[in-house]
C-alpha cells in the first residue's frame, strides 16, 4: 500500500495532504508549535497519530532522517486505519510513502 504525501507547506507548519495510490484524499499531516498530528480522512477528521516534541516552536522536521522516521510511522497508521474493517488485513502488508510537491505527479502514477 503506497501513499503520496503532497507537501502543502514546507515549514511553520510543515504539512501534507495524504493521497492513496488510487488518488483518493485520505488524510492530513501537520507539524506546528511542537505538535505532529495526522488526521483521517482530512483536516478536522479523526486524529490517528499525535506526538509532542520538546521544542514548542518546532514547525518542521530537523532533517530527512527525522522526517522519514515519523512519516513512515504515520503511513503505517493510515494503512491500519484504512484496513481495519477488512477481516483479511495482515499487519505484514508493505506500506510506503512518497513526498510529492505537485498533484500532477499523482495523476502520472494513477
């Protein structure tokens, strides 16, 4: 299962709209004021991930390593939430994500 994280703002806040491979919008991610949250299926939806950093002013990830760590966790949370109603769901399913900056990229792979 692959997700596309469309970067809608790169800092203060760093945020993404989340799309499934099919092109369906399925979530929102934001890092602002030291809080990272993911909501399903869109802004003001169900909070499926939340963590608070020590730096209350943190509005973007410090580096790609930190970004990849948290975005992979969040991709897994989206997969779990989407698949929770499927009886045959296996937690061993491979989940990945790609950061994109242009929605046309999603149309190219769909």
